[in-house]
């Protein structure tokens, strides 16, 4: 039974115009996948000229609902009504032609084709099968102009050469070109930085003014409350409720999503006694990616790495972990001096790395939960070691132990990782590194794209890891996360470390350093370790 | 470093939309001429030799154009060699040296080719068999059928038909004209038609194409039919030069692996989504130049193969380095 909250359904207020007919409505939509009921009798109405956010934990059914509406999935039962009339989409194309467009988190574009070719893929203006290049260019310019972008994006530009934010604009342009009435966006701001988010927000406002219905999934409640007019909350495939954004608070929404209050959103910081010896010491290290890195990590502490997009934080992680080894300078783990030459070397030295892009770098999607968890620890053993089902010789029960520790929710350990939600995939990645008992753990955006409840449990696990004696380096673009989790904060800018701040620094202080304004101290703050 | 300047030249060429392989072709040609002047008979620049290079390239060139289509679609066709054999054998068998039977035979072999292409396409898209495996299987089936029915050269084509292989239109061999026509048609289809755009889409990212509403299965099946038809055309060319067809003419000429090699050297990625006919033609000509050069220099056949293989590896490696640089 779906848990109903006490917020009443939207009612037309006296000053509003008479309630509009919803442009898109889903009624009692049910969708099953092998082993999981993704949507259970979900009904929602979406109105024209409104921004409607859909929120929920990972696995709540948000993506599934979007895909049903966009024609990518066929519901098992239930109806979709477009402007009051029942419709059924056999293919995403049909949905597009009827005015319902979707933009996925992984952009659906072809990097080797031009902007124009991408926007009009499948609908190229043509005569007798031959493409009218002139018309193609004109139409592309017209569409980009509607977005106020004709000056900055050229129709002839090769899509792969554009920055991610511009690529997203091209995706949006694709929908405009389709004359969409409903635009669905899955986590549109996940890969964008501050300035780009603003641009997207303004774009959404413009589209809204045109009468489009905008539906988007997001985990960033701050943005949801800034942009959305209506919020729908899903939980475990059920509709919890739909409410106007100004009728609830973020806490209300979180409660609807998880069914309980999250009072300690961040685990407590480390005390002075909990911080131990220097585990990782880097001096004047440089390579083609980063320069003049001076860094010390102590056991038991979490050092947050803040910085704007492009400041080199991921480069730092990759350099430390040996993906792109340092060329000069020195690096020592637990006193053993060795410039890390490769990830395998890094793992042997006791390092672990949870990457930013789990789809591309973190998981083996076609392999089971079991095999993913055992991935790193198997790397430490020789090729001739007999593989065990659930662990290694010294620890045969590794998989169930770790899976419980990180609270992975999966049908079984044999389930392929690609079928797990993002949050659960991240937990499996964490389990993988816990298996190798790392001394230095690097996290790059550990909770990006993950729901509130999983976020909290991952934060707890990161703190537990530190308490057990690991030195943790945590890169994050979410300042509340940096401030909430870090015992110390280092800030990067222009591919080097420009400053260090103590725990509980303010967002303003961090931003000042992140935008390139150096504080009075030397640019490379890490000369001595302990504070 | 040589690699850096090399990729720089490639990049500048790419900016002007000439495939980078033409840089490789220019280098190979110049080096070839120099080597020939020093070690050989210095005939590399004579018109006869140059024409020879082109004519040698016709057979491989035509089928490589078809292979370009399937490879842009991220597919591959290993059955072309046996399609060529089937065409050659069936042509000479059906024509029996009688000029009156030529039109009907040509119709028949193109029909057979279309069926082969259709079969390949259906197995790959509907049965979801990996293209490499599917076309390998088709090729072997064709091989079996051929060897069961024919053991040697059988029948013959009429002398009039041999003008395809040997005739001239003024100073220009007809075969070269046919190659140029096929290349132009192929290039235009890829660059200018909706089908071409869709093929690049399906090859670049099938999911993106599907979600954009493209009928991905049809696009791939069509590419395979096109490829088989070019194989048929090559088969007709081969049989017109040999006068008669035997089951081994296709595999003997290494048309399967060499067409793939020419396509990748030409800049089309195995992973699909980019490339084109212009690059493939350059790739084919490079192999033609090398063949002729090695003949002129009296290089041992086996050494030829070693050098061939090395060039294929180096060319594709330089493309990979370039794309990795661009991605970084």
C-alpha cells in the first residue's frame, strides 16, 4: 500500500486561472521487471507551463516512469493520456512525434557527427532521400536561436568537441526541433557546474513560458525547490504524493522519500585523538596533469578536496592512484617511498580509488555483484591462485560479509551489476575496496546521482573507514558534503592545490580559494601535516 | 618525433576534410618512387605502371567500397570472398560463353548477391549473431555449396564480356571508370543521403539511433545487401579477367581480409560511426602501390606480406593515437 502523506492534492487557488487540463497524464501505471516491481499503480498529472520534479530514492521508479512516458518502455497495465486522449507508444519515436521528448543523463548524441546532424537525426530535411544541406543548416540555426545560442554553438561543429554543457543544449535543441509539448529530463544538472546550472535554469524558464510541460528527475533538493512548481515523490515503485513546491519543505520531501527523519545527515567529524600517523606524503609532485602537489594524509582523517570543475581534482586522484603517474617529486605510503607507477602498484601499496564515473570506470556491468566485489582483491593475487566463490583463501566469506556491511540491495549476489540502481552500484564499489583493507582511500564524487538515504549510509561508511585507520581523500562538488564530512579541506584551482582550510570552513571561504584568490599563505599550503 | 609531426599533418588534413590517409598515401608513394629509383628500375612514375596500379586496385576497390558501408555501420562482412567466388563461378557457368545469356546471368548473380546480403543482415539483426561470426558462417556455407557443386573452372564468359576487365574507353580502362563511378555513387550515398546519415548514426551508437526513431535493423540489412552487391560486381570483374570462374578465386585474392584492411587503413573505425569511401580508396591504392613497388624491387612475396601487415598495424595505431589525443 502506498504510504499517503497528509499533504492535500493541488487545489486551484482563487487568484489562479481556472485549472488547466493536464497535458500529460499517467493513470495506474504498473511495470514489472524480472525480480522487481518497478512501478505500482502510479498516477500523476502534468500541466502545461509547469516545471514538475519527480524525486525519490534510487530504485523508487523515477527513471522507469520517465521511460514509460517517453515510449522507451511499454507499461504492463495502466493508461497514458496526452491532452486527454489515450495513447500508446510502441517506440520512442512515436512519443517524439506526438510531442513527448526525453533527455537522458547519458546524452544521446553522436560525438562523430555535427551539431546539425545530431539535432535532425532521423528527420533530415530531404528531397527524394538526398539531404538538403542548406535547409539543414538553416533549421539548425533557427532552433539554436530559439535557445539564444546561435552565436555560441555552430551547426557545423563536431559534437564531440563541445563541452558537456553545450552538448546538453544540443540535446534540448533536439526536443525543440521536435516541437515538443512535454520535455522530460533525467538529472539534467548532474554533470554541470554552477554557471552552467544557471544557464540551464534560465532555459527551462523560457521553455516553461512557451507552455511546455517540463518534467525532471533530480537528487538535488535545493535545485528542485528553486525551479519546480510541483513535486511528485515516488517510493519503492509507489506514488507517495504530488504537491505544489511551495506547500512543503525539503524536510517534508525527504520524509516522504524515505519514511523517516534523517537527523544526522553527516556523521560527526574526527576528534584529535582519532587522527594518527602520516600515511601518505606527497612532495612537489608534478606531471602533465597537475603540478606542485604537496599533500599529507593522516590515518583517521577525511580530507575534502574542493574546487570548481576543471580545477584538476580528478587529475589529482588519477595521479595519486597511478592512472597518470607523477613524473617528478616524491610520494611515500606508510614511509615506503615509491612514485606510484600504475593502479596495480597503487593497490599493492594499499590505496583504493572510487572513481567519479562509475558507469565507465567503476563497475563491470555485465558481471555479478559477487565478481565486482572481489575485483580488486583478486588483483592482488597471482594469476595461479584458485578463485573462490565468495572470497579468498584467507577470507572465504568476504562477499556476504561486505555486502551486508555496505547494505547492498540486490536480488542475489549473482545479479548483474547493471541492473542495480546507482546507489547500490556505488555500495558494491565501496565493498570492493573494503575487501583490500586500504590504508589510503580516494573518493571522487562518492554520492553523485544517489538518493538521500543511500547518501547518508555511504557517508557513514566513509567515516567508519577513516575510524578504522584509513586516510581518506574525498573529492566533491557539493559544498555541504565537503563541509559536513571533512576534517580538513584542501582547495584546488588551475591544476594545483591553492589552499587549505580547517573543518567547518564556510562556503564563501572555500569559494574564494576555488576561484583563484590566494589567501595570505603560500600557494602550496601543505608544508607541515597536522593542524 | 616522427609520430608527432605525422599526426600534426594528419590533423591539418582532417581540418580541411581530406582524410588523413591521403598523407600516408603521399608518403608511401614518394618513398616508393625514391626506393625504386635507387634499388629498382626507376619505372614507378611511368604511365603504364601507374595505370597498372589502378587496374590492380579495381577488384579490391569495388568490394572495399561495400565493406566501407557495413563497417561504418559497426558491422563487418567476412563472406565477400565467397560471394565473389559464387559470382565468378555462376557467371561462367550460366553464360557458357554465349553473349546472349549475359544480361540474364548478370541479373541472376546480382539477385544471388542480394539474397546473401539479406541473409547476412537478417542473421545479424534478428538472430543477434555477432557480425564477424555470422558472415564467417555464411562464407563457409557458400564455400561448402560451391565445392560440392564445382571442383574446377567451369564454363566461360564470352569474349564480349571481357571488355569489362580489359576494355578501354579511349585512353582510360573501362574497369577504372566503373570503379570511379561506384566510388562516387557510394560516397554520395554516405555523405548526402538520409540513408547515409542514418548509417553513421546506427554505427556510431545504436541506442542513440534507436531512440531517435531510426529503424536500425533495416539500415544494417541494407548495408549488408549493398556490400554483397559490390562483391558481386567485383566477382564479375574478376571473372571477366580470368575468362572463367573457380571456387577459389575469392579467397585466393584475399578479398575478405584485404577489403577490411583497406577500409581501416582508410580511416574507418572498426567500431563504426565514422569514415568514408574516399579514405577507403586511398587505402586500396596504398596496397596497390606497395604491391607494384615490391614487384619492381623484386621483393619476396612473403616479405611483401610482412610489410603489408606492418603497415596496417602502424596506420591504425596512428589513428588510435590521434583519437586518444583528441579525447584527452
